[in-house]
């Protein structure tokens, strides 16, 4: 790599005027330097991979380690350099590699089959309807983020984890603090400790009194096959589902609503073909905005670039999803694309999102029911006054004041 001072920063600035487009530099990079070096906010240098084909190749490559996956590269102030060792907790599925990863993933995947997720649909529908009832009972205005987009995924995760109804409000509050971007380090640490303690108690109870939920089944299956999950593993897995499934889905619901307020003529397509529309929204918005991080454990070729063992790579999902090679007129929202599922908004390869089916169900139900019940939904504030999450791992709108009637 070149001298440290010459290394450009990871692109993070979106074009003025279009809150949905990724940084403009990505289009140039895809053409001229598809794998180029950048300095990440956390301080280390990485190869930024911008073309769709290269992103998929990197994510499918089993020699790439995920030990830094999640937010390590955007964690400003982490004071990391090139060779650091990341400590990976057992159960932190997103960061595990090789056999440790496939063992855990296999167990969890059994709980996210299409059949199981479809069985959750009725619960999601009820949640959406009850939140719409509560929102519409207000006198004509609400914050769609606080009143609709955030609580729905949070309660879906409570249901997945088997959190008792009496504890849900407190659990939701703590998990809101844990995943919020406005939380201080101390508040985050406190919420983390409280939730970990709560989950340990919950899973200890499930060992003794199994119920009909994901973790009771995971515990029972592990014990039956002689491969029981330890308490630390269970707690980290619970936390991983919470962190991976909450902010992502909530931001997608709110941002998709805003897109549909901006494109009112497209709403009928969403109501008529929600599956197709949700895929295009996932591609177009690509909310995991700073990509996913990998660590090369062996020398490898990425496109025309030779990457050495010990170097970091950022697979830019939002750039891949705007690659014209795959998506003609990629910057246009087009609900009639061929093969709408080819996007990489859920990643690709061994770590591809486990909750993707569930996220799809939540998005389909939330968007169709919202616009069916509130066809006159509109912004309650001037468009320019909306604030976006420019610096956080998951992109979104901070508040979405809406009105009706
Ligand atoms: C629109 C919503 C969502 C988006 C955009 C999204 C995106 C992603 C992405 C890009 C990855 C890959 C990370 C990597 O390769 O390093 C991932 C992994 C993961 N996601 Fe999601 N996700 C969403 C919803 C959910 C939900 C609802 C859940 C569960 C309740 C979930 C659970 C997970 C888990 C457990 C992993 C790690 C899988 C593994 O490492 O094997 N996600 N997600």
C-alpha cells in the first residue's frame, strides 16, 4: 500500500440533494480503480471493493476472515492498526470463521426456514395493525420512526428470543439504548450488561422449562445431539440477533416509507407486488452503508488487484448494488427489474443474512398495511428539515414526522 498520508478516506459523503444515493466517488471507482486503498474511520487501511462481481467474489471466498465483521472498521477512535487481533466471543456468529461458524449457523438456520418465518407472518401482521391503531389514535401526527418503524422489529426479536410479555417494555427500552446511535459509551455498556444478564436468566429458565420458541429449541437440539450451546454462546447469539435485526429492519421501514412518499405514483406497485418492490427497495437503499469488512488470511487476487495475507478489505454493498453491469439505470428506483433478488443488500456467501426472510416479511407487511390504511400519509415537516444517519453503520432517517387526514 502507499504511504499512509496519501491514503484517501473511506468515502462516506452522499451527494447533496439525494439522500438515497451512495457517495458519488463509487461510480468513478468502479470504472477506474475498482479495488482501491482507503483509510477507515477506525484508523486501519483497507482495500475498498466496489464492483458487484468482486464484492461477491470476496464474500464467497472462504480464505477471507470475518473476525472484524460488524462495525470494527467504522468504529472511530478504536485506534487499530493493520495487524491487530480481534477478540471474538463464542456465539458472535457474524465474526466466526470456518467450522466454528458453520456449526452455529447450521443450528440457527434450522430456525429461519421459509416455513418457520411464514409462521411468524401472522404475528408480524398483528403487530403492524396494532401499531397503526395506536398511531392513528393520535391527533393527526406522529413520528413514524418512534411509533412504527422501531418498535415492530424490536418486538419481533422479543418474540424470537421468547422474552416474556411482562419484560418486553423494559427489554425494548434497553435494546433501544444498545442499538441507538445517540447512546454514550457508558450508557451502551450499561445496556449491554443489563441485556446480557437478562438473557442469561432467560436462557437458564428455558433450559429448565422449555417453551415453543427459537432458543428453547436450540437448547434442546444441542443437548439431544451432544453439542449443547454454552451460556456465553447463547447470550452472544441472542445479542447478535438483536443487534443484526433491529436497526437494519427499522431503518429500512422508515427510509422505504420516505421513498414512497417521494414516489407516490409507485405506491400501487408496492401494494400489488410487495415481494418485488421490497427487493428493489433493499437494493436501492442498501442501508448497511459502509459495507462489510473482511481480513485476507492468504494472498488473493481481487479483480486485477493482488491482495496480501494480513490486509483488510471492505466489500462496498451499496456500490455493488448500483453497478450498471448488473443493474441498468442503477440509480433509478425501478420496481420492474428482471431478477430483483440479485442484490447484495443482505451480503453474500457464508455469512449472508440469516434473518433475510424475516426482514422481507416485516417490510412487506409494514409497507403495504401502512399505505393501505393511511393512503393520505404525508410529511408533516419540510422535506429539507429531515436529518439522516450519515455516520452510523446502518443508514436511515433520524425522525420521520408524518401527518394524515
Ligand atoms: C433489512 C434488514 C436487514 C439487512 C439489510 C441485513 C443485512 C445483513 C448483512 C449485510 C449481513 C452480512 C454481514 C457480513 O457478511 O459480515 C447480515 C448478517 C446477519 N443478519 Fe441481517 N440484515 C437484516 C435483517 C436481519 C434480521 C431481521 C435478523 C434476525 C432477526 C438478522 C440477522 C443476521 C445475522 C444473525 C447475521 C449473521 C449471519 C452469519 O454471520 O452467518 N438480520 N445481515
